[in-house]
């Protein structure tokens, strides 16, 4: 069995083993062993029970049956931790993600589940096909190519949107950057340089004539320039291969979706501090923790983002107005506490 510790906290070790996560609670030497064992078993059982309940309401990992009372075994969620990636997305996508967060919290609170640690470190974005694309973007980032001199095209603009998978990255570069790259890397063909999974093209002929204009007109997604989808659509229609015809249909389906967007899938993890409560105060404190987390970790857009969270929260939780009033009291109390 292949396993490794991916996080060591004060309360538990998080172990990745064969596509499963094992949460192994840490023993406390300052407690009497009998009492420590009892506390660990109780907390592990309570968290597993809460996860089971939450997973029926929102996206959360479902625990497996486990004989060891100090461990929780659950599926590994293959996605992006929002604490590390939220700021890299466009503001439009950040707002969309936060609306989904607000919707999920509203559903938890409506069912009286308090998460207890609502931070973006405990939220994972799953984009299905887009997730497989991240390793290629990492390779591209290492090349440190100058901005506004290249753009990702081919299947890249589809993969980043989760439309379909991409096994590599095709980029188009302007003449200035091409001249620099040919001095550093060997040519595969007259118009192509290949570096691992990255294919660099000098031009996009005969299908697209003015590549400089396309590069200048790129849209930034997750910090990388991408050729706009309309250009990819036109290119595939002109090229006309069988796989291009399939991609055209996928792009049409994507465009037909409401707001031209695939709804993000947000998984909530780590319910170790969670509990059941019907109190408005507890729900308000949960929201207050998230507000503080956004301000601290994602300070650039936090005010806009928390508004998006609250907007969806209000839509999906009938008691939202009462909880918001309680939130004001919680914030006022914290403001004058010294």
C-alpha cells in the first residue's frame, strides 16, 4: 500500500493512501491515556456522523466504514484548494465560486449543521476535465514566458473551462518571442518547438492569419493568457477534422448553458470542529469566520466576494435575515472586545 502524510496538524495527521484520505487523530501526551482515547473516539465518531449527514446535503466526502475508532477513511477529492487558487481566477469566476459557497452554507445551516471552521482551506474546487490540465500549466509556468507575447490555443481553452480533457498545451507566440526560443530550444519542425507536454508554434497558418492580434486579444484565466473561444471555434470549423467537429459540438453545448458557465463544484472538508445546533448565534459565528477568512487570505476582493456569499445564502436559507441580524451583533461584540 502506497501512503504518505500530506498534512500534519495539532489535532490529526492527514494521510493519502491509494486515492483515499485517512484522518488519524493525534494522541495528546498531556492527557491521561484512558481519557485521551475516549475523547479521540468520541470526536472521530461525531465528525464521521456529521460528514455522513453533510454529504447528503452538499458536496462533502463520504466516510468509509472503519474498524479503527481514531481514524476516518474517505475518498480523496482531486481538485484545487481554494485557499491556494481562488485569487488566481478572474473576478467573475471568484464571484461564481463564492455564490456556490453561499448556497452550500445555507443548506448546511438550514439543516442545523455548523461547520465550525469555514475557511477556503477547507474548500476544494473540482472542475473535472480542467483538473487534469493543471499539471501542464505548471510546466508552462516554469518556462517564465513574457506576458503579451504568447497565448494558449488548441484544446487548452476547452480544457481550462472543463469542456474536455487536453493531453498537452499548444501555445502560439509572436515573432519576437519565437526568435528568442529557437536560440534556446531545438526545432521539431520549421514551425514547432516541443518542450515536454508543451508545443510552441510560430504561427497558426493557414487557418488564422493575424496571430499577433489574437495574442493581444487573449483573455486571462488563472493567470495565463488563453486564445478566446470564438477564435478556437472558427479555427476548428476551418480545419474540419473529425475531432474538430466533435469539439465544435462541445463548444456549442457549453455556450448554450445558462450564463455560458459550468457551475463550479465545491467540496467542503474537515468537519472536525463541526456540530449540530439550531441557534442563530452559532450560524452567525460560522458566517463571521468565513468573512474573516476571506478578508485575511483574499483581501484584494474580499468585500465583493462576501457579498456574493451572502446573496446566495439569503436565497437558500429562509432564516437568513434573522441570522444576518445576529451576525451584526457578533461583529459588534468582536469589534469592542479588547
